C-alpha cells in the first residue's frame, strides 16, 4: 500500500488554516461594513435582553416556596405543587372558562372586523373621505382604557345617555355595566371600537400590493364589486390574514388585562375574572402568594404557546405560505 507523502497532511492542514483565516477575514469585513447598522440594532437588543429575557429568570419561583428573606435561588423547591393547587381549586374552571369564552367572542367578532373595515375603506371611491374615515377610526387606539371606560360609563351607566333615552321613551333602564348578561357584549364591542381602525392599517397595506390589473380584467369579464372582493381582494391578502390570525391566537389567553381591570366590578366578577386578573388578584391584592401567582401565569403562557403551534400547523396545512415558520 502506497502511503501519501508526509507533506501531503501538512498541506491539507495548511489549506484548512488558510480557509479558516479567509472566513474570519470575510466575516470581519462584513462586520466592519455593516457596523453602523449593528450599532443601531444594539438598543433594540438591549431592550429585549433587559426587559424581556432577563425577567424570565423569575419563572423559577413558580416551582419554589418563595420568600423575600431567602430570595429566588435560596427558597426551597416546591415542585409542581402550585400547579396542582391551581388545577384542583374551584377557581380554575371559573377563570379558565371565562378566559376561553371572552377570547372566543373577541376572536369571532373582533378578528374579522378590521378585515371588513379595510375592504370597505379600500373600495371607497373618494380618497379624501377614505383618509378621513381611516384617521377617525384609528384615533381611539391611542386612548387609554380608563378614558374608554369613562366614555362607556357616560353612555351606558344608570344615569348615562342611553338609559336616559330608554327611561324617557319606554319607562325602564338596563344595567349595561353591572349585569352579567351584558358584560360580554360591552367587552367585545368596546374592544372592536377601540382597535378596529388600527388593526385595519395592516390589511389596507396588504391590499395595496394586489395587482390592479386583476380588478380591471375581472370588471371586463363582468364581475361585480362583491365578486372582485371575494375572488381577488381576499385571496390577495390571504397570507397576511393567516399570519395575523396566528398572532391573535398567541394573545388568546391574555384577553386584554387592562380592559378587564377597568371594567370588572363585584356584580360581573363571575363572568369577567380571567386568568390574568386572577394572577393579579391572588399575587398582589389578596394574599401576596407570588409563587402561586407565577405558576398560574406560567400555566397560561404554556397554553398560549400550544395554541400558537396548533394554529401555525393548521395554517400550513391550509396554505403552504400561511404559517409563521
């Protein structure tokens, strides 16, 4: 058997070293070329590391009997006892059911609303009126929920405008803000009113990418406006709708904590208390049981992650370009 010369191994090693040096040099050249962009990205990276990833270490207390004296890492381990306590308690089914029902109603009525509103704005013939309605519709997004609830109170409270008109016309009033029969309607309706214009911006931007020649060809073939919307506009923004739906599923278990915080009262607590508010109540208001509250919050996050994975898988099956990843 003929052995390769000794300098052959040396040459291969030298080639590897030369290739590695060239790779490092190219990497350094690219880094130096895009250094200003990396510097611009540093504040964003620092924000997420400090305010998003660093606080995640506190999740450890969900598995511990946390107390201030021993700290996070010095407190004794509790395993999954906090999760078992939450699932076996009578509060679990109440807050879990309320969360799912409110999230279902918000998705059922709130998700299609900005899509329909964007289609209506896009089909308006006069650009001046289109800009006016778009501006007016997304202004409520910048108003806090405290102000929104103040408006609701002025309109729908016992002495509000709506009940004043009802009493003068029919002789009775309705408990819009203090009845379990009306809470879900008020919750979903106010959320749609506040966010419909802001959420429609994304779908309006997606509609501008649809080829105008498709509309012209459809009009020549005799398709009316509803046909053009159904066969051109909606398929043209299908991927955006899919992505936005997956993102909405990710926040399904949150159910707008700020909105619940300002709208909840003892009369509607049985249908209004969701998981986020329950965490706030047991962790800060009532007992200060931080480990238990953290375990409940972690449980909600895991459920939300599973829902995102399921929604993404379904979107990929319906449309290959529909998923996020």
